[in-house]
C-alpha cells in the first residue's frame, strides 16, 4: 500500500465543541470549542453545531460492515472498475476497520450501538458469528442489530426482527428491518409501518428511526418517477413512510446505510426532519455516527475511523470506481455528515 501523499485536507467532523480535520494520515483535533460559533482551521471555514440544552445521553450507529469480504469495490456483473484488496497474509480489511470502529465507539461509552445492516459479505453463519464476536463481545446488551440486503439476498436466517425498540434518556430508538428476501432492494410492509405509526403515537419522547435501506432518492421529484428502477426503499414504501412521518411529528428523522455515502434528504411536507444516509465502515471514508441527545435537540456527529491502519486502508479505497464515488461517499457538504435534529418542544 502507498503512503497516500498529497491527499486533500478534509473537514470530517463538526460537533458543538469539537472539530476534526483529516490531512492524509494526520488527524487534527480542535477541542473545547464554543458551540454555534464561527471558526477557521487549516483553510476550512465552519460554524460549530449548537448545544441545545442539557446532554441526556449519547449513542452510536454503524452500517455496511461486510465481515468476510475480500475485495472492495466489486459490483456483480461489472468489470470496468478496479477493485481494492489486501495482500496475501495481511489482515482482512473488514476486521481492521470494524476493530477500529468498535474501539473508538467504546471509548465514548455509548448507551447503545445501532448496527443497521450488511453485517456480512455472503450471509454465512461463520461471518455472522464473527460479527457477534466483535460487536456483541464489546457492547453486550447495549447493541441492537438488523440484517441488510447482503443477508436477505443470500437467504440468511438471522437478524430478521421486523422491528425493535429501545428507550434511552430523551429519545426512543426504533430499528426496522427494511430488507426483502432474495432482493438487494428494500421495502416496508404494513406490519412494520403500523408498528411505527403506533410507536410515534405513544412515545413520550422523540423517536429516531433506523433501517438499512434509505428512502427512494427521487421521491422529492414525483414528475421523474420511475417505479421499476430503484436501489433503496421502494417508491411505495417511501411514500408510506412519509405519510407516517406526516402523522407523527414525534418521529424526528430516519437514518440508513446501504449506499456507502453520507447524505441528507428532506421529503415533502416533513419539514427539516432528516432522511439520512451514513457511509460504510469497511471503506472510504470509514465511518460511524455519534448521536448526542440533548433536551432541546439531537446532534449527528460523523466520525471517520482514525486508527492508523484504518486510515491507511480507507485512503487506499478512495480510488475505487475511478475516484468518481469519493466525494459522494464523504458527503458533498458538511451538513451531509454533521447536523442538528430538531425535536418537538
């Protein structure tokens, strides 16, 4: 692997009190900052996130772990893109990336770790057992997880709970199974939607909704509907999910993976509530998300896995898809990575 010289300086993290900039293999942290304040660091002009009241709890989320994978950037049936892999005898990259994510999350002692799909590469029992060893071994009952398309497409029998719920101080975390048997695409049936609707009605605190598949990306442009070609949640499921959000203002956002990129969409009529995607653990930028729950709002704080070996690998995978995916994977705007989630007052 190269030493990745001359990589751009990247503003990876903006929190209410912290900024992190990655410059190649260098990690520059600026701590004890003032909330909602303009700063300039290393050529990056920014404003720290607000601090909306008293901190109640902190939890984290990851997705697209791909335990067992040996080749990154491979798309079935497509041979035009160069892929990335480690040398024979070297540690498999899902192992080193997930180890880095677990160690960094454990360092902040989260109340909960939400793992939202693509736990494995091929859906095998061996790969799933390895996932459990690493994540359940570190976090025990403070971890909840669900399958993704890498499991459902391969008919894996595990992690198929249709919905899960966990109450934390100041927030309820809802985790939905969005996967479809033998299909890489996602959907939500009436059972899951009815459960979410009922949860939004009865919860006495804001509800953050998690699932593997993000909303249909053209749902905000109905004139361009193509109901046959989609990669995420189906158009119908996206619309039905939107209707639940319209009825239940306590549902404050939907948080997914699957696309291996950082991005935020807003669906018609749902106001400023984010429908967000988080980049994968296994490749550039190598991400996990921290959620800081305050009594007046919730912050999503993007974290790039920063152990030396993780940065070495994630910088290697910047070149995938001829470099075309790099900007989208990182997030085109800092607000695709780090942002405040409004809560009903």
